[in-house]
C-alpha cells in the first residue's frame, strides 16, 4: 500500500521551495539526491520536508498534516511512506512514537491514550500489537507478555487492579492452556484453563495452604480428585506424585513459569483502539482493553464452600505414611459431576473415626445417592418369589440356549408354544434342589423371546448373571394403580413386572405383530420385552411376570421422571416430598424440551409410528416415560425473558482426534459436547441397554454420527430416546406476574410403556361411567383412536419446535 502522498502525487497543485532558512538542509540533501520542499495535495493535506528529486515524493524526514483531522506525523519517510522512527499525534491527544515500516506501525513503539490512562509499549506489526509488550488499562489492570495480531496470545502475566494475577498461557485474550491464577486473598489455582475458566487437571490451593487436586470442566469440579483438609499431613508419596505431574507437563511447572515471566521486557503487542477515522488509508485501532477479561470468579462447587476450613501443607514433603496415619484430618477421595459432589471416600481411615462431623456428612451423602428400591433379602415378603423366578429363568435360558438359532415360526406363538416344569424343593432329575418352596414354572413362547433377546444384542450369560446372580433383586414401589410388583435386577439393567392374566393374554395375542414391529423399526420406543413367565407356588396364587429392559439403565443419575399420557383427570402426583425416584405426571410437567430439529422430527415420527401400532392393536392407556439428567442443574442454569425468542441451538462438534487431546476439549456453551465418531472405533463408548438402534447424526457434524461427551462421567452413544442431549426450559413465576424461564442442559431417556391395556368391555363401561361425572376429553380411558390422537398432540407440546430469530 502507498501513503496518501504517493496516492495524490500526480494531482498536486502547488510546490514552493523554502529559501535561505532551508539552504543548509537543501545543500545537505543535494549529495543524497534529495531536496527540501513543501507539498500541498488536492485534498488539503500538507507535507513539509525532504523530497526525492526524481520522483518528487517524501524521502528522508518530514512532517505530514492531514487537513480534515489535523492529525500530524513527524519522522522518517521512504518512497512516499512512513518508514523508520516517527511520531503520530491524533486530534484526540493520543500519541504513538516508535518505528514504522511501509506506512504501518511496525517494530517497537509506544502508544498512549488521550487521557494517558492506558498505554502500550512493545512490538507492533502492521498496526497491530504483535510480539512482546506491556499494556496498561484505565482500570488499573496490566498485561505483560506475548501478543499475536492484536490479541493476548502465548505466555504472559495479567495483573488486575485488585491484586489478582495470572501467569501462564493466553489464547484469544483469555486464559487458555497451562497457568497459575493467584487471588489477592491468597487462594491459587495451578492447572489447565479454557476460555478463562478452569478446565482440565489442576491443583487448587486455599489461603491456609490446604488444597484439592483433581479435574475441572468449565470452571466446575468434574470427575475424581483428592481433597487435603486443614493441617493435613500430606504423605511424601502424594507430594512426589504432584511433582511428577509437573515434570510430565500435566500441571504447570511453577519455577519455569516464573522464570519466563521474569524475562519479559517491555516489548509487546495487543488490541487496538480506534484512532481518528479521517486518517486516510490508515484507520488505526489502538490501545483498548481486552473485550473479555479473563474470568476471576471462584467457581465453588455445591457443598464445597465449607472447604475454606482447610489448612497448611508446610513441611508436607518431609512427612511419612506413618505421619499420615496419625493425622486427625481425613484425606478424601472425591467424585464430582459438574460441581455436584457425588461421593467421597476417606483414604486415611484412622482419621475418620475421630471425625463425627465427617461421618454425618458421609451418611447424608450415602442417603442422597441411595439406589432405588428395597433389597429382597431373607424374610422379605417377596423373597420366595425372587428365588422361584431366578431358578426358573436360569432353567429356561439354559435349556433353550444350546438349540440352534432359527427364524421364528407361526408355531412358536400362542399358548400352545409354552411349556411348564415342576421345581420340587428336594430337586428332581431335571431341576436342582433349592431352598424355596415347591413351585411350578411356565415359560411362554421361549423361542420368540430368545430371538428378541438376540435382536437386542442381549448376551445370554449377562442376562442370566444380571437376574439370577448372587446379588439380590430389588423391589420398587409401584408408581401406578395396578398394584403390580416391580423388581429391578442387581445391575439395574432389567425390570421385572407382575402382570394380570388379561395382560398376559393381550401380550400373547399381539406378540406376532409386536415381533414384526420391533424387527422392522429398530429405533422403536415401545417397551423392550425379553421374557414372559409364570410361577405357581405349591401353596399360593399364581404370579405372571414379564422381563423388560430398564430404559433408565445409565451411568447418569435420573434427576426427574415423568409418566405422560396426554390426559388431565387425576394426572398429578399427590406426594408432598418429591425426589429423584418420584414418578411425576402430566399436570406436574412444567418443562419444554428443545432438540436438534432433525432429532425432534425423527423422535416425533417414531412416536407416531409406535402409537399407530398400538392403536391398531386396540391398546390405550399407554404412557410416554420420560426421564432426564440435569447437567449441573444449579450451576449452569440461565434466565431468559418469557417472551424472548428461542434460538435453534446447535451443539459444538469435535473430531475424534480433538476429543482425545488433553488441551483441546471444547465444551458446548450449555455444558454438552458432541464428538464425531470418525473412523476410529477404539474409543470406549457407553451404549446402554438399547444398543440395537442406529446412532443419531448431527447437522452440526454434516450429518455424521456423533457421541455425547460428558467430561468426568462417560462418553455416551446417542440414539433415539437414549442419551439425547437437549435444552430444557422451565417456566417459573417471579415477584408479581412476571414470568421467566430457567434453562437447563439435560440428557433425555424416552420410552413408551404400559402397552398391554386393551379397550375391553370393562374399560368401555369405565369410560361411560366417568364421562357422566367428568369431561370425557380429560379422562385416560378412551377408545384407542382418540387416545392416540390426544397422546400425539400432547407430545408435540412437550417437544416444541425451535423458533428462529
């Protein structure tokens, strides 16, 4: 690019030479082919100084004044452009003094704002701070370090006016990479950063020198870590481990960081503040503070604010394991999920005996994460029933497994396809001795259910071990009015439910169509059924039960669960205390769930297909069971005006390679990350119980298959109704009538349950009776066609479209 002088040289209208007072300068420049003169350009700009004799353009030294702005440059020129040492004074009072090259600020120089409150001294390149430099801001903040194209980039030290300071790597003007942040109160964090937040492995040290060593995700503790409390004697092995982490680069090397910091000089580059816009061809933008300052919020985890009680580590390097054992302060192994404390274990057991407060906290925590249901042990009312069904399933599966697999035939369906077996207590030629009561066992359509198990990739050994292993089953309280008994396998993978005789008959009748439906639609949300059996104790009633997949079998905690029918009569919970195991109903639902558009379309289409299947079977009163896991349910919530438009958020997508890089894990702004599956299939992915269905493809990944990455928890395979990331908006009332929505990141689990209730004569009579007392449109018992229409209409309101702005 050329200077304003060179651009307008052909149109200059006047040239006068200085006389005697410039004769000396002229004589000095004669030998160099220069002369002293004055240029008056057509736009009114004026140049006075040495000119090239041949080209009549500025060369050497001179002063240039812009007519419109009165901006002045005085310094060296070369071929009509500012080049060398010079100084620019803007009308606002801002100044730059330093090196120029080819018309740009390039080299070392100092910029001072009009009021003198901010300044930058360091290296420049093409009018941008580039290299090493020192920036002072009007707020009193100061940054000294590396700059690239006007951004803080690379190693540096940022010091806030309040005394907080950060030494480490910067990226795009924010703390990113390895670094140490020290608060003026004395706390510090040494570790990895991403976009101004603690992210990755790190060591948080409190003012009194206690510390926590673990992993963070976007400012929240996430995953495993070790907590060293006040005055805890840290064992030598732990200190050596921390030193080794520094040597391997997992934690920042403090001595190396401080050495780099001390070597900084005042050569540096950075962002630009807008200079006078009328400066022709050079609208310089100089000296402004960072658009986003590195975040200084201390991201306290839930229940962890009390950790300010922790203490010193002085002399910890000389402590031994015996010292650790003799300490009265427990070292805790902790597990967090997005800032929520999930569990903790005392590493030095002797200390826990002397800490009643810690015991109470552990007891409360154990109660909080208690597994659902009541373990069935000897003396339990369902103990004999559990033994009977375990013996029967073990026998059934063991008997049919050796038979060569074949396609299902028409003869494999119906009551005649069943068989029964006696299980005497003392045993028989075909059955083992057992401690339960004598009972008869009946197995319905074993070949059909064997093929269904294989269709859903249920391993025979896993199936038997899950239900018939040494661990007890657990009995759940019935969430409905049927009075059915619900049993949960010891690994939570399978649900066992007792059925009425009429329900068994319905299942046997619709089993051929059910088999074809789930075979045709691999992503069906209809309950997965793996077995149908009957137990008749020698003295007692018959128990008929079905074995199903537990749709909430996941590594994540299900924080809320809803049973949705689309009706309103009696569709609210009467429980005062609601916890994670409470099944809520239609009128309790105050959430809307927003999915990626392609996923929403696929989900609603599949629900419509499944509902059509149930309608054709004469089934009604089925439900959409919906459960979701909050992602940092209290820490990452956002507020929005009730009338604010909802953006069609797209989740950020990482490549397979990026996902495994320690410093490159990028987190979606709402706390969820999608990872492209890529060609590498070696990554460990939790697939859950519904592994037959196809993976979902994301539009953000050019419709490639993706997984859901939850740092510190798992990498989950996303399928229709399983591990589906979504945005949940909960409408709430504030003071007065003003409404707002509380927004959460959630992971959804969805299925259609209770599919064995046909519209029988008994149900028709119930419908007629209730229609007299209540609004016929509000009751659950309606004919299948209307039930399906109402159900689908309601489900569309649960998953509304993303409105575009």
